[in-house]
């Protein structure tokens, strides 16, 4: 994965002096508990409307998302010119409990008015947007919430990673990169992967600029020196996975042999040679569809930016976003983001603490592509290199011995099943997460392993899943032994051995 960050990651992890995490799987059910109030109310005892919570109780980021409702659809009308964003967001939401008020995750822009079902609503802006409808919402009620806003969008400190998230300037335009919390900087949302919704976007920019988002481009409208791009995302997406870029892009269309339309947007200033890493996307899609089940959306593509602001890629739904510097990683990063469309985008986490279900699976998808294009030895080399990194290979010189390096590695690479909130994208989540799946493959054999991967993608398609769901599936496929093996890989401070490749931690 992101080899360029390894050093920074190591330095960062080493400085935090994190304590060894416990081996028990964390409770990841908190995100769904907010709907319990509805289930326990009865017709004879009406529940008094009360304020919705300002967070969903996520195990890593309790403040993300909001309680008391589910969003079904976002219609965003965004007008961006001269650095100013003028937005109208129309949200269709269903109250899951009687609500006197509720929150949306939104910050940094000025709200001018809010209405609920066309009635003006009182609102407050502080860290989030608090809305008090003229009349409380009854449980089960579908409401239409309109928010008008305006301002100069920007980025917000990223509590989970190494660079700010939200709205950024590129060399010839602007873009959003939102994982995990940045969406609040450009539209109001229930900003948590457990509440996925469909999106319609009208994005208006001055003539000469192109506005790219997730989904399918339904058309463009030109009036008075401005052009409006109409994007439709009709499978549910988590807010952080909605792509947005405004700039000078070339649209390039392709199609996989299996019939998946591919629509890439490449910044016009980029070197054609650097873009050749996307040539095999059609073949990759069909390869992954053969392993994981049909591609989950109706279109795919790459959105490649000309920027030095974000040394990363993000699996934005239907159209993955790539910063310029990440392109040096080549085809593996292209396969990684594509793999996320099944694992992360279609099957989403219900709690950020289960991030390895995104990153471990995408890393393994990337390794499967390496195996497909380079043969079994290429996969083995990847696994061996990943294992050695996790065992502290790069720390031997500074610590003086393999054993001392491993001691330090144990602190730097906490087990992937229990990441810390300030290091969501740790090397362990990616690399040990990928090794976890390789260990499962060796335990189950190829036939049962690939059946399991396809079941995982199929059973939770367009939904949410937890590490517990994964362990249950492993238990069904491979019994208690396979489940125990997975628990050790995910939660034990020690690195389990891979005997087949003669890999074990230094003693
Ligand atoms: N999910 C992205 C990927 O692995 C990583 C995003 C990194 N973002 C960050 N803020 N550090 O493809
Ligand atoms: Zn990833």
C-alpha cells in the first residue's frame, strides 16, 4: 500500500507510545442502538418528543453521525465560483424516534435558512447544525429538510490521519477528500457509514471548468457563462464516499469485457505515461467480479487530480479519487481502490473500529491482483514483505536486534481489529489486515476461502457489516479453529505465525 508513508507512520506510531490493546473484540453494536427507543414505545404510552443525539456513539468517533433519524436521499444543489460555495441541500429523512430537534454534521459554512416540510425551522450552528422543526417529528415520519448555506469551504483537522480532510484546492481547481469526517465541510449530513443514502447532485461551475462526482452523469445544462453537471448516485453511499472535484478534466470512456461502463476523469495537466497504470482497470473489474460477485454499482472510473495537497487515494463510490503523488504506487493502488468498491463502499462498516474490514480486504484484493498478474511467487513475496514489516524488519538497524525490533513493532503496529482513534489508517490495519485474510485462505483452502469472500460481498451488499459478522461467517465456514485463528490475527498483540511460508515473529 502506501509505501511512501511507512516512515512517517512508524515515527508517528512510535511517538504515541500506545499501550498494548486488549484481546477482546470491541463492542461494535453501539451505532445501531439509537433506534431502540422506537421499538420499545407502544401506542398506549406515546413517547414525548425529545432531542436527537449529536453523535451515534461510534467506538472511535462518538461524535460522528447523529441519533433519531435515517437519511434516505440527499439532493445537493451546489454552485461554486470565485472560491465561494452556495449550496441548497434537500434531505429526505425518516425519524426513528419522536424528535423535538435533531442534528446534522455540518461546519465552517454559514447557514441562512432551514425548513422542515416547507415550514421555516429554528436552527443553531456551533460544532454541528441543530434543527428545531416548528412541530416535532413523530417516529416513522418522513420529512423533507432544506438547508440553504454559503461560504468559503476549507479543510478540517483530521483526528484519524496525517493530513486534513474536507475541501481542498488543487493546482487547477478544488476537490473534497472526506474520510472519515470531512464531508461536514461541504454538505450537511448524517456523517456516519451506518447511514447510507442515495444522492442527486447539481453542481454549477463557471464555463471551462468540469464538475466530477460519484454516480452517473445524467447531463449538463449551460446558462449565462455557467455550466451545471447533474450527477445521480442511485445506490446508497456513506457521505464520506461521495466524490467531488472541480477543475480541468478530460473524460475518457471505456467498458470492461463483462459490460461494466468505465468513465475516467483525468486532470488535463497530467502526464499520459503516469496514467497508464489505469489501462488494466477493465480487466481488474472483471477479475474481481469473478472472485467477489458482480461489480456492485452501475459505473466505475478513476478521478485523478493534479494536486500536492493530498498524498493519498480514496475509494469514492463508483469513481475512486487519486492524488497525484500516489500514482507512483502504480497498478497496486488502482486495484486497491477498485477492491474497496466491494469492501468499504458496498459492504460498509457499521463502526469505524472495524476499519480493517475496509483496508484489510482492499489490501488483499490488491494482492490478489498481484497474484493474477505476476503469479503465485509475486503474492508470496508480498505476504513475506508484509509480514517482515509487521515483525519490525525496518526497525532492526535502530534497535540493534530482531527481538528488540519486534518489541517496538508490537507497540507501533497494534492488532488491526482494535485500531486507535488517532491512527485509523495505520500500517497494521492495511498490512496485518491483508495478512489476516491470507492466513484464512491457507486455513480454509482456496475453494472455501473464495466462497466465503463472495458470501461476504453478497450477504452485505449495499449494507453494513461488523467484525463479529465476519467471525460468525468464518465460524460457519471453518469452525471454531478458523474463528480462533482470525481472533488471534485481529486482536492478539503478538503476530501469529504463517507456517506455510516459514514466517514467525522473532523470539
Ligand atoms: N481509504 C483510503 C485508502 O486506503 C485511505 C484514505 C487516507 N486518508 C487519510 N485521511 N489519511 O484508499
Ligand atoms: Zn484503502
